[in-house]
């Protein structure tokens, strides 16, 4: 099964192609339109929900292998499986089947905007699509088609094949493809990809634009032979490696790009070992402050893959827009947190050790040596014999450590400490200040890290708070001294987050069991007031910062860089002073709630309208009638414990109500509510009713009434029916 996906701007043209009368017919849709004009108008109504979204159209074709025949029902099931897998669960779509080629295939035209106005993410959509195709092939027992990572690979030429047969050695193209494939396996980012290739003797020559913000081209050099990524295949280009999951981020990977560019510049000037910084040599040529594409040699700015691209234009850090780099105060939460000097060396992070993360180790300029080390890349990718020489172990461990996803580690550290199952993640848009909210599970938060990084890189702040019921409160805007005081008093943080230099947020776990929103609000306000936190954040629903991302508030910028939000101590344990603190809070809450309940019951008794008949057997009616009469006599401030006793005694004497009925009426209607503790009102009502029912004078009165009733029956004689 092969899928070809295109995102576009116009629905009308795609619909006209799909619904061509000679080759296409609709087999499934959730829309009312039956022709291109009607469908385009219907798509357009939903598109109005996101007028600024450029490419709202998803147009995909799904093709079966040659010779496979499927029914409409099978194609419908396959199409629905594809849509669900890509996240299109609440979107307009139309599915058409075409019969104009030897390969059976369908087209799916879908709106990326949901009925609720959200936009389906297109993050790593080609990679996700490949996974879905393999699952469909397996579940529907279809012929397997090689994924794009395998198929989109340039085949060797006739000359290369003949040369390999003659020499017994693969061509440079084949060697580069093999080494690049191994380096790309489970590779998270561009820096790691480059380091793995360098360990195997392959130099990566990148082309970057917009002062390093965009990676637009790649070339590979092995044993003096340079080949463009497109010469190896689509999956080896800058766009191709990113589709395979090798992400590129300016603040993390620009140092690796610059190192390659400066190395090429040094080679061009013949000064690899002269002690002159490559950037200085390049600057003397007048190219150190180019505002165009980085590495686009010979004045080219189209970003295409070129041999030896980048050797003429090393980019100084100060040129044009300042490149955002990680705050080096601490390692935790810093994505690729180390820095490199002009010579390309990887420096260690300098910062506080209390963040729980060891600094990244230093490396050497220009990689780790190439002689006889190609097999190392296979081991790094998990595709080679692991019985390699011991001398390679230390370098490989260092490189593995350098490739860590520190943002992912920071996220995991914080959400594990908070210890709830679901979270609300907020993205505050830089332009509008509005908060986009997503509710995710723990796993979904971690899996969405790449998308959150992109949102953060666009200037948006990233926040988080527990979803649903929980026992956590947030105390914001604390200093280190105030945090120390909280720890001393037994209010230790379950997670301590540094949002900007010297400013902290403390997530305090008061209980492993859920607390009511009112309890959390009162607890947060009390802690904020006592320890000098922000009272405006103590509302039980306030967002906290998510570690691993930059704080985008302008006032925190230093030298053009925004500080990273850091996760420090995150034990995830409940505060030792929490039980006593909660008990005091609950006592206060009980009193307030009891006063509200008393007032509500008094107003209900005042407005009670008694039925027009005399005696009643409903204890609730009887209680309210007598309570209203006594309130008129003694006032609303009367002691209702005394009035309840009087009413219960009178009801018990009448013989018309049971003790349980009297207790129920008191519990439901009496204003005597001194506490809101569970069972308190019911226990008070039961004791009052039983005491009144068992009082000697009441029992005697009931006995006398029963004897009078029996005597009256005897006086009437036998009934007429006997």
C-alpha cells in the first residue's frame, strides 16, 4: 500500500480531479455536497473558522500493489483507518475511488480544520503515514510495499555496479547511503546525526538559511568525494532527514552547522592547524557578516544541495538576528545545552549542580578522528557487531550523552513528580496573548514535545497544570530564601521549577488523595500570603511553567537570549506539614459552609406554604409547619437545637410518625447545622429523634393514645361486614 500526501490551499481543484466522471466516484463521505462546487462551498464554511491558515487542504491517494483487488467496503475501511491514524476524527472528508490506472487506488480529500475550529497537526505526517501504511498492510493482509525510507534511495549506476564487481568494494554513493542509514536509526536531532557520521569518517556539509533558522541543504563528503543529499536519494536531503524524525532546531543545532562551515572555510584557506580561527579567516574575506543564507556558497541563496556548500560563508554569531542559545546557568531542561567555541569544540555547561543533571562532556574539534572508525557508526545505530575495540567505548558514551534530549528529560522529571494521570498544557500565543489549551495523558505530553518545541521557538510560552481532581497546589513567584523557609516549615516542594533566574514556582503536594477546588484555593492563598508568593496565582486553577522550554517574557532576556525553565528538586512527595494544615483548612471550610447551609434552610422555612388540609402523615410537612410557627414566635435567631427537641417531642407524641421519619425530617430541614462534616447532621438528627421518642412522658402519651384508640374501637362494636 502506497500513500502520497499533498497539503494545498484550494478545495475546488482537488475535488474536480477526484470526482472526474470518467474515472472517479464517491464511496464514502460525511458531507452533503455531491459535486465539486457544492463540496468546495461546504469545505469553505468550516475554513472560515481559521481564515489565516494557508494550507487547509489534505489530499492523499492510497494505492494497492499491482494485481491486488479490493471491494468498496475494504477501501472504505482502509480510508477510515488512515484518517483516524492521521488525527482526522472530526473533519470533513470525501473518499473517491479511481479506476483509471492498473493499480487500484482511492483519493481522500479532507479539511485540516475540525468542526470545532482546531487544526490537525501535520507534525511528522510523512513518517506517521508510513507507519499507518505498514499497519494496514498487516491487518488487511495486503502485499507489503517498501517504505519511503527504503524506496526513495538512488540506485547505483551501471558504472558503479561494474566498479563494485571489478574492485570488490561498494561505490562512494553506496557507502554514504549505508553509513547515513545507520546514523539515522533512532536519531533524535541533527547534532547527533552529524556526530555519528563524523565518527564513521563522513563529513556533513550543511546549508542553512535565515541565520541558521532553517536547514535547507546537505552534502556528504567521504574520502575526498562530495555528493549532494539528492544524489543519494530524497531521504538524505535536509528535508528528507527531518521527515525521518531527525529534527533541526536553531538554538540547539546551529553550533554543529557552524562548526562544519568553519571547518570547510579553514580547509579552503589551508589553515586547519595554524591556530587562526576559521571565522577570523573568513571575516577577512568579507563574508563573516552575510545576512543571507549560511553556507550558500558562491552567492547562491536558493538553499539547494551543492557540493562543498558552505565553504565560503561562515556565519558569525553576531550577524543579523541573534541566534537564541540555551541559558548556561544549569543543565536541566536545556535542549542540547552545551556550547561550541569558534574552533568547533563542545564546551561543558557551567552551572549549579543541584538541578540533578550532570554537565555535558567536552569533545574535540572536527569530530573524533576518522581512521578505521566507520564501524562505530553501525554500533551507535545498533546495526553492527557489538564486539568492537574497547578504545572506542569512551568516545561513544560521550557522544551518546551529548545527544540526549534534555527537554524531554525535563518534561518527564516534572510530570513524574506531579504524579497525576492527565494534564492540561497551555500555549500562550505571543501575538494575541490568548491561551491554547490541550488535555493530554502523561505519554501524550512526552510525545508532543517536538510540537511544543516548535511552538516555543515561535515565541509562545508553554505552561502546564494537573487536570481533574488532585491534591496539588501551586505557589508562584518565590525566591530561594522563601523556598528554604517553606522546606524548614514542612512544606517541601513536590516539584521545584525555576522560571527565570532566581524566580521559582513550587508545586506542593498536600495529599495523595483529591482535594476540593475550595480546599486547594484556600491552601494556595494561605501559603502564598505566608511565604510572599503571588496571591493572584493562588486560585487552584493557575498554570505553572513547563520545564525544558524558554521563558519568552521580554523582561527576562539577557544579551538577546531567553532563559530556560529549569526543573530542580522533584521528589514528588507530599509535604510533611500538610495533614495538620489541611485539618485547619477543613475546619474553616466547614464553618463557612455550615453558615451558608443554615441561611438557606432558614429562608426555605420562611417561605414554606403549608397544605390546606389538617393532619398529615408526611414528617417533612409536619416539621416545616411547626418550625415556621415557632420561628414566628421566637425569631430566626432562636436556638434551633431547642426548637428541634420541641418539634420532635410533639411529633413523637402524636403517634403518626416513626422515629426514623422524625430523624429524616430534622436532617433535611433543620437550620441547626453546626458542621458540614460527613454524617454530622444525620447523627444529630438521629440522636434528637430517638431521645424524644424514648422520653418517658412521650412514651406514656403514646400508650395513652393507643389505649384510647382501642377503647373507641370497642365502643363502635363489630363492623357491619361481619
